[in-house]
């Protein structure tokens, strides 16, 4: 059985559907025919609004018909059709939305006086339709205006229908009882239609008030402010307020803007960008906007409460983006607008942001969070903001004068300026990767030209206030030279070393980019000049030349009229030949650039990071980051969305890094941890190693591969190992402090060296080995050449002849280890004796770790003794007189290239703890073998004979 209330709803819907049909045919369609012709903007606007009202009316009629059909079906088949199937209940939200759209369309027409304009256009026609209008209305006065009658005819049926709707739904809820399955739907519909009734009433009042407002304004102000979307919420003529420090004769609060009027001037504040801060004293509250801050003062507390409440609620409504429930003023609790919002705003005031559009997050009137700034000239900034200033990571594009080119700054910012690590690409011409302070290059950084530049260059070093200053390396591709030394104000200033592609290098003192005073010049043929000379290597003034054969030329040098060199001096040909190491191995820069202070700019950010307590949010700013980059990407605005690789992607958060560090403090675990950390370019330790590799390659790779720089490189590698260990200790200290613990007392020099040489140096040496070993190769090229010739001569001898020549006692010859056929003769066997020791020694070149190289040497010695013991049939310890010739035999058969470079690198880089021990002894023995093989008489006496090794040793 259907209830009487359902039957009443059916009749109500039938009446309303018929009324809507009559409104459509008798009013809306004629209104569209009589609307002003769309010649002027106002006429076109009125026509658009009337068309929108017609569409809303049609939708309202359609949904009413749908509701009517569902009610009829329910009344015909009450047993098979449930109450929940009624359109009014099952789709109440959509029905409500259609009602609200009609109300919005109607009130927009009221605001811009569309009905008045339509009635005025064809007043005779509408006066003739007055009788028809009366049939749709209740209580229409014959003296009323035709426009008012039109407006009432389009609104009164709706308000009456809503009133009846709510009453019938409430009765239906009572009639079906509390336990009916559809009761919740009925109550929901009744509540929302009740809210809709309040919303409609309030919307009509606002529209009427807004329409009345236009009559109080001048035509100029009316043209500016009169828009269909505006709804007046409060007028200072009703509740007086004043504004300070701005001047305003009148304050208007609309549903989307706060308006200040002063004469003909209008100041508009978008409510989405208005923040209300309650006042502490008097009847005042503060308004914050992106570019203005002012106070609204009322005459009494009531006025202050009304204005503050209405502005606050209007802001909430504007942020929601649509008029919905609860309606303004309906709710038990006052909603507070969020302090943080996402809005678009274009700045108007003069300043750096003038005409710039910001889209992103705001907080209390300031850009705060993530956002995008766009200037009219094409300049863009995407990144993090803090209280109105760029703060955090950001990418800025600055167009260049030429087409399709711009500067791109991918940097960390602090209070509006670049600060911390950044990558800046200046068009396609230059790239800077390094640190900034107050918007200027400051600290360690690399500036490099594009490879295709007409004058390619690269500077790696320290900067101060945007200028090269301190220790730095500059490579001049045009001149084919590299400068290593001190800088001041973008000029070479102080001690410096220059290396050229031709192999010439010199050291001197520079001032204002020019060399002053005397210097040292080393030519490719190892001639040494000490005196004064020009940048193009012309000898001038007093000086002394020392030739490789020991001759010296001392006097006064100058360029002649022709191309030659004029010299007035003394040539000394009586001097004894020089030790080759006195000139060809002469090292430049040692003592001039203290290794402790050489790369302070590269170390400092990592030290500062530790001193700051390793803050995770500053890790990128202080330690650098990786960022996606490509030529194609740089050509488009899509570059703004380029994402850098976040350190947590592969290295974990800073908390995780420190926690893992605490779990790997034991020697074996620590070695594994350091190996993993140093190989990860996103780990703080890996970042430090990457930075130091960069400086090392910038100094010693390419043009810098000069034998006279080997000393500088060797001490740099050792210093880097110390810095990496110190950084690890700093991270450990922070990790312990976060756990409320303290690091043990500072380690002494001996303990530190043990960790640096025994743990860190072997792990990091691989990263520097290529450039470092190249320097050793060049430095010991002469000795290695003699050694190679000696190896070549010795390799001509078969095993037995070589063993005999080296005076190895025959009872130690391992011939019984060889399986010979009857056709073979012992004198023809080659590379068979001591084969295991030979193969073992060859492994010395398969590792870069000095300790592992020494272990290979130790195993080689063991293999020799094992072979001898097997030959003798008993354990035998070789005395030095027997070991040295056997070791020379193994070295000659191993044919290790560049053995001199290997030996000297091991000697320089090995752990000091081995000094005086077994490894030191074995290395000394290998050095003796290397020197013996170089001997001139070794090569001359490769014919039958023997050597007295006791004399040589």
C-alpha cells in the first residue's frame, strides 16, 4: 500500500511539471525572442543568461517528469516497486543539483537586470500578457512593474513547490516509521530540500540586494563591478567600517571578492587570496592579501563580529569553488578557511614580481610550498617557496636575447637567492656546477664551456662572491695549456704551475694574470731553465739553463732581431753528467701548494654538513644532487618539470644511512659498508669521492698527465683518503649523538693512519688509479725502458742457460718437475721452470690495492720456496744469496710491463705499518731485481758466463 503522502507528492509533481511547461512556453521562449539584440556586450550577456535560464528550466522540467514517472509506477505497482526506487530518493543529489543550477541561472538574470531590459524592449507585448502571468502568480499587484511580474512568475512557483516538498517529505518520514528501510533516504531528501529552501531564499535575497546596489553607484563603477557572478554579502553603508592604512569611502563584500571604493578607484581582492586574522584590540581585524595588508575597523563589537564572520565565511565559500551546503549563515559551527591554499595570482605592484603570475601553494598571503612563477618576458621559476621567497630546490629559466636560448638554473635557494649546490646552464655555451651564496658562485665549483665552443675552457676550483679566487685549475683549450695554482678576482694571482700539450711545464709567481719574477721552466727533453721568461716561453733577462748532459749555460737571455735567441753568458761543459733524477724527475708544486689547504673548497660542504648534524632536508643543498639533462630537453619549457634524482631513491634517507652506519662498525663489516658507500654516488661518502675524483681528473688527466706533477698527485690521493675517513668519523659521531651516545676519544695519528692506509686508501684508490698510474708511468719511463730491454734480452735464453747465467745453484733447478720426451733437450726448454711462481707474480697487475700487490709478492716468494723444497725433498728456507737470482729469474719470465711504475706506486701507497716488515723486505728484493735487470752489463753479458750476485747484492 502507498501512503497518502506519496499520492500527495504525485499531485505536487504533476502541478509543478505543468507549471514549468507553461513558464517555458509563455515566458522563457518569448523572453528569448524579445531579448536585446546582441550588438553590445551587455546585450550579448543578457541573451546568454536568458538562454542559460531556458536550459536550466528545461532540465528542471525533465527531472520533474522523471520523478513523476517513478511516482506513478510506485502507485500502480506498490508491491513490486519499492519506495527506495523513487527518483526523488534514490538520486536526490542530482535532483538537488538541477534545482540549484536553475536558482543560479535565475539570480544571475536578476543581478544584471535581464528581465527589466527584456520587458523594456517590448513592453506592449508583455502588458498584453499580463493576464497570463496572473495565472502563474499569487498576490500580484496590478500596479507592479512588468519586469517584477516576469521575475516573480519565474521564481514563485519554484519556492512554493520547495515548501510543499519539504512538508510532504517530513510527513512521509513520520508515516513510514523509524524502521522502514527507506526512512534514511526520506530523511536525507527532506533535510537537503530544506537546505535547498534556505539556499534559494538566501540566493534571492543576495541577488535583489546586488541589483539594488547598482543604483547607488556611478555608471563608471557600475560598468566595472556589474557582473552576473557577483553577489553582495555586505555593504559598509549598512554596517559602517573604515579601512587603514588604505583609504576607502566604501567597502563591499561580494561572494568572490572584497572591494574597496575610493572615488572612481576600485581595489579588488580575490577572496581565494584573502586571509582573515582576528584583531587583538578594539573592533578591528586584519586582512592579508598577496600585495596588501590592512585593517578593517568597525564602530562596535557587533559590527566587527558581523563583518569578520561574513568575510571568513565568504572566503570559505570562494575556496570551495561553488555554492553548496551548508549555506552562508546556516550551520551551528563557524568554518575556518585553511591557511594553506593552491591559487593562481598575478602580481601588480612594482618590484621583482611585477606582472609575474604565481601558481601554487600559499600560506597567509605569501607563496609558501611548491609553485611556479612566470614572468611576461618568458622567465619561469618552478620550485619551493617560503613566505614569498624562493627557498629550497628550484629550477629557473631566464630567456636570452637570441631566439630559443635561455639560461637554466637548477639550484637550491635561500630567501630568494641561490644558496648551496646548483647546476646552471648558460644557454648552450657554458655550464656551472657548484656552490652559491647570496646568488653568486661561492665555494667549490666547475665552469665549463661547450665542447663546440670556439675557445673551449674549463675551470675547476674555488670561487668567492662570483669570482675565481683561491686554488683552482683552468684548462685553456685554445692555447692547449693547463694552469694549476692560485687565483684572485678572476685572475691568476700567486704561485702557479702551467703544463702545456707540448710537454713543457713551468712554475712561477703570477700577478694580475701575468708571471712576475723568476721561475722554473722544464722542457720536454728534460732541459731545465731557471730565470725569467714570458707566457709564450720566450727566455728574457738573467737565467740559467741546465742541459740533460750536465752542461750549463748561465747569463742574460733575449730575443734577437731575427728568430733566434741572443745569449750573453758562460757555457760550462766541464760539469759531470747529472743524475737523471735531478731533472727528469724534478717535481713542481710541492711545498708551494700545501696539500691540506689545496681543496678546502671541496671538503668544506661535507664538513659543514656534519657540523650541522646531517640534516636530511639540506643534504642536497650541501652535498649536491644529480639531475636529468639533455640537449633536447633544454630546448623546451618541459625542462621546468625536469626532476632531479632524489637521494632517498637509492641511498635511503639520512636517518637510514646513519642507522646502517651504526650497524657496521666492526672491521669486516666496516670494510664492506665503506666499499658499498663509496661506490654509491648518492651516498654522502660516495658524493665526496665523486667530487674528489672530479678535482683529480681536472688536474692530472689529459694535458695534466705530466711526470713533473706526480708528487702533487700522490700527496693529494693520501690527503683525500684522510678526508674521507674524517668525514666517516663525523657521520659516525652524528649517528651516535642521535642515539644519545658519544664517540670515543679522538684517535691518535697512528690509529688514524692505520685506518686511512689500511682501510680507506685501498678502497678509494681505484677511483684515482688511472690518472695516478699514468703519472708513475711517465716518471719512470726511462728506467722501465731499460728494464724492458733487459727482459727482452733475458727472454732469449732457455731456462737452463738462464738459471746458469744467474748463478742459481744446480741442485735448486726444478728440472725433475718437467716431463721431457727423448727428443727434447733441457737446454731448449723455455718458460717451464718455476712456472707457478711466474704465474703468481703476473697477478700483481690485476689489482690496484697496494696491500693486495704485496700479498701477491708474498705468495710468489712462497711458490719459489715451495718449488725448491719439492726439488730438495725437504722444507728449505732460501737465504738471500739464493733468493735474489731465483726472483730475478721469475721476474724475467713474468715479463711484467712497467714494473718500475708498479714498484714505486706500491712503495708510496703502502700502509706504513709494513715498513721494516716482511712486505718491506720482499718489495726491497723486487726493487733489487728491477735494478739488476736494468744494468748495462746485464745486457752485454747475456752470452755464456755468470754473474756474482753476492757482489751485486
